[in-house]
């Protein structure tokens, strides 16, 4: 009996499921339930330990339908790697119960669905805009909102707080000192605003404002063909752009039902692990800068540039590479490239040891990070933490192990796990992950499969240039695919990869046309950063700076 059939049997024992629909879409378990049942159903699934993660909540707009919106919940079980998608139909003027009483991670996800679609979550204590500004009119991801309709903000909000209960609101405590940190503060990278109230150096309450880099990637995806979306994914987590390329293309390929050649899989693994190294390099290096350790920053960025040199030799680009295509890779590697990658790995092994001594063994760094603002594993799961921050809390969840793809299950590597969930453990995990990435790259380079770097399906992949210029069939194939675009079947899929910051998920809905009907990104640091006001409460202002650095918040994926 499948997981879905087992769940159906168990639910039938304690509730009326006559109005429920149970289906499997592209291998995913899907339930369609009445919106009135969603809160009790989510509570049952969590309390019975069937699903411990609420990974995402999002909306889909069907303007010609009686109940215009679908509210979609993505659940995950970290123990057996099973997933469940729950969908509820909601009318334009209707409400649906907030999932916040069950999962803390629903907070920002529901606010995003409200902001983008106007879906109202009853019982949400702070249903206000999150990605668009306070002067914005309308909801940009509705189908009747024009993609080129821009609205500019002409004023700023005063200090406010999105905390719980009596701590929420715009009224400031006269006994505390209000303070804006960012977006111009160096530690906030020009894209984050943190507002705090201080008693001396201690934070009484804190609030976050995001959206400074929001460019509505998901709306742009609806107006472009599937392969044209790839350069936009580069701009999500721009510190490790190939990982975004891979995650998106893997999702489209799963909906198409195609498997890319072994050589393309191996090349994607190498690119992803090189990207993981440089992403952690940025995180550790800039984290050191925010604590006053400038030397490590310059030292680490030398090796980041060496990876960019490898990218440049591969495709001519450095930061935003757009190296993947739906169906494989854009091109094959040049001669001698694997040898240069192996030489880099040999050099990087020594560099990781150096940076470990320089930072992790440094007394000042240890005092600034060890035991500072720790997060318990249970809280991390409730907030939807994934990646290094979750593993720092002692939860050894890594999709390369629990849901292996591209041959990761045949590679020899370890998943580093922390114990305290503090700032120090977060850096400790990242540094060790760099070592493991080097191990992975060396194994793949030494066992690189032969064969093609892309499938040769005329309905998916452009023909070689020699065929375009050399024969009429190739020219016609090229013309039709460029004009019409590849066309996945009608359906939907959610697929995820282990990106540098955690689970990078794409929820794709296809209507059979050449453009995605809906493409929702589940960015790793979105769920993580929403916990920031709660994590830093009671800490020092300097600890808040260290915390946001250790979270490795990348505004490109946070705001999209």
C-alpha cells in the first residue's frame, strides 16, 4: 500500500473524507480538501508525526474558475523523506484559516500569498504586505495584473514590529531606545532593514522589513519561455547561481518525464559543489567581516575568484553563468578543465585548513559566536530551517542523502552536524561542508562518464549549430523550438535540491503552453530569516549583527 493510500485509510477512521480527493501527480502525493478542514488536517498530520515540516505555502490564480485561487501547502517528513501537497480552493472574497497555530513557518509564507494574490488567512495576526511596499495597490501575481505595471514608493514607514501579542505594533516604548539597522548598514548589504528597541545594549524586541530587491521573478517566469527563465534563476542566489539553474531545470525535466545523460548529471554535480564551496566562502568571509575579521575575507575571496576562473573557462561567464539547459547542459567542458578542477581541489583542501585555524580556532571569534543565541532543533523545524542552519542544530537532514539525485547516493561523503545550534556551529558546519564538497568533486572528476552532455529530443533541446546551418531539418527544428518553446504536458510538480542555504524548491504548474503557468520558488533563507526577531530577542546588538551574518541571507533569493 502506498503512503497516500495508507494516509487515506487512517484519515477515514477519524473524519469524513468524502469531499477529499487523493491523487498522484508526477510521483507526488496530492490531496485536495475543503478549505474548512485545512487547519484541523494540518494539526492532525503534525501531531501524529506524519509530517514535521511545512516547507511552503503559496497561491495559484485561476481567474475563470468559480473559486479563483488554490492555496497550496507543501509538507515534508524528515524521517522517511516523504512529501505531501495539499490544495484548497478559495474564492476571491473568501478566507481560509491560517496555519500559523500549527507551524510557525506559515507566517511569512501566508503574508507572501496575501501580498501577491490577496488571499486572506483568517486568524493570521499580522497579515500585511511583505515583498511589495506599503503604497503598492493590487496584487502582482494575479493573472489580470500587467507584468510591466510598476509602482514606485515615495515614503518610508516608521519603526514598527511584527512580533507576537503585546509586542506587536508601531507604538514605541519610551523607556527604550529605537534604532534602525540598515538597509544602509554594511552588515545588511543594502537590502535588509532591521528595527530594534534597546535597553542599553540588549534587544527588547526586533522587527524585519524585506522587499528592497524584489523584482517579481515569479511574474517574469510567466511571461517567458521555459529556457528563457534560466538566466532569471541565476539572479536568485547569485553567490551560487549554477545551483539555481540546476534546481529549476531538474523540476522542468521531471515534469517532462526525461532523464538527462550521466555526463550531464556529473557536470551538474561538479558545478553545484563548486558553487557550494564559493557560497560558503562568501558566508564565512563576510561573516568574519561583520565581526571585525577582515583578513579572512580577503584570503577566502582569492579562492572564490579561482572558481570563477573555472566557470569562465567553461562558458565565458563568471557570476551568472546560465550553464544548464532543460535536457542537460548548454555545452561540454573544454579540454583539460577537469584537471584544473582537481588542481583547485588540492589547493582548496589546504585553504580550508588555513581558514579553520584563522577563524574557528581564534579566541576572539569563539567568544563572539560560541554559545551565542542558539536555536533548538524543535524550533528550527517549526520555523522551516533547512541546510547548514538546521544541521547546526543537530538535525542531519540533507537531500543529497535523504532524496539522492544525480548519483549522490553512489558518492562517499559525510553530512556534518552540529550540537548547539549557535552561531559558531553554523560556521563549523559550513567549513566542514566545504571539505565534503571537495571530496565529492574529486570522485566525480575521476569517474567522469563519457557520452553526450544533453539529450537529443527535438521537442526539448535546440539542435547543434552545424545542423542549423547545414540542413533544412535542423533549421526548421531550431525555428519551431525558439518560436513555440518547449511544451511540458498539463500538470504540476514540486521538486527540490540541496542548495548551499538549504532546500531550494520549485513548484511548477503547466497549462501545456510554452510558458510556465505558475512557478513558485521556495527559497531557503526566506523561512530562516523570518525567525530573526525571535532569535535575537534578549541578545546584544552586536550579537544580532553576528546572527544575520550567520544566516547567510541572500536578498536575491529572499525577495526574488
